């Protein structure tokens, strides 16, 4: 099969997306293994895996806030075609994993490190020691979780990590940046019950024309339809506690860069309106002082969902990730 010059790995393209999702990818997804794992505090964590006896390398995807592994069927298919077994899961409090509070629409976590511990415990069940190489891929909040995992657990199985639009800071007005952590801590302390952070509410699907996530209408609409057809996946805005904990974790990611020792590729969306690109730059500048295999790549004009973007942004994102992983000897 020949592929365009801008698509050397034969990735799924927008013009073939509808047919592939209903045929090739649907058949592929139907072959997944899935289940639930009881984490350290008995929280039910949904996991899934797609494997082949012919594969000797694996990728673990750590997705972002409000997301589910079910959203990434196309990505899993494309990576699997390159010879990788795929492992993923839904974070506590979202997707198919157990919700943590009565308001199942509210994004909530007790401690951000709970996410990291869930990942650590799940990796033990995935039996990654069977592979010659394992790689870690983290998106948005998942990028922060993956980074904190590498910092907290130096005896990990991964040969390299790729981070797309990682949450090393949140895109908020400059005048709020200095007070965001103490403000959300105060708001959390003052309320006996979880409450939404200012400006946040229950799940609301923005129309494509007003969305800050992706230039790809067909991919964007597919993911919104997925959530509409399966309301269990829906999650709304973040609680004050989640924002407080998330900002603290993002700060730790930058403070503890010395503990990230494996080759690291950070891919930034130039026009990201969700996370703080300046914080990503600070992270990579500091990391580069102790990790010579750390690199920042910017996708011009890209939006936050680089793994779910239009072809002109998604193709170079995935191409760089695959090249980053394949370069590891």
C-alpha cells in the first residue's frame, strides 16, 4: 500500500474515517480484552488491552481528563498496525471506572497521586516484562500523571515517553496564576461537599464551530456521538479540589524534572487553549539540563487534542511519536 509523503506510517485519514470506524476499526476493537481492577483503596478501575502473539513491544496510553479508552479506538488501531500491543484504562472518577462522589458529572479526585498509584498498580497486572520494549504515551492530564509516575517510581518498565499537550499548567488568565492554588485550596476547605470550580458545570457538548479541541469535524463529532450514545462516559467540569490537586501536581512535574531519565518527547499544540504552553517550555528547558534525550516539538496551529486532530496536525504528531519510539535501541 502506498502512502502520502506526509503519512509515512499509513495512518487512518479523515476521508476514510467513517468506513474504517465501522469496519476495520470496529472489528479490531471487538477483539479487545477488558475488565476491572480494584485499586489500592478498592476503587474499580476499567482497563483494556489489544495484543498479538506476533508483537514484542507495547505502548501504555494514559489519557486525559473527561476521557475514556473508548475514545481512542482509531489511535489504538493505528499504533497496533505498527507492531505495538496496546494497554490503557479509565482514570478513577471518569469513563467506565468508578465515580467517586454522588454527582457523577463532577470531575473529582481526593489526591492527584491517586491517579499515579492507579497506574502503578495496573502496570503490575499488565505483565509488561514479556516485551522487549515498552513505551509510555500520556496526553493532557495523562501527561502529568505519566510524568509524576516516572518521578515517583524510578524502577519502571519504560524505554521512552511521549507527552502530547501535557498538563504542566492550565491555561488561565495571568492575573489568576499566582493565586489559583491558594484560591482553590481555600474554596475546597470552605465547602463540606465537593463543588464545581468557578465557571465549571455538568457535561456540555460544545458545537464543533465553537470547540477549542480539534480542527477535525468528523473526529470531533464521532467522539461527541460516542458520549451521547453511552452516557456512562460523560463527565462535566472540574471540582475545586480537582483543580487544586491538578495545579499542585503540574507544579511538581516541573520541580522534579531530574527524576525523568528516559528519552522524552513533548509535543505541543501551538494554539492550545486548555493547558499552559509556557509551563511546557519551562519543563523541557529544565529537563534538558539533566536529560540529553529530551525534546520539544511544536505542531503549528494545532489544537489541544493532537491525537484526535485533523490529518495535517495528527499525522506529524503520530509520526514523531513513532519515530521517537523506534529510535530506541
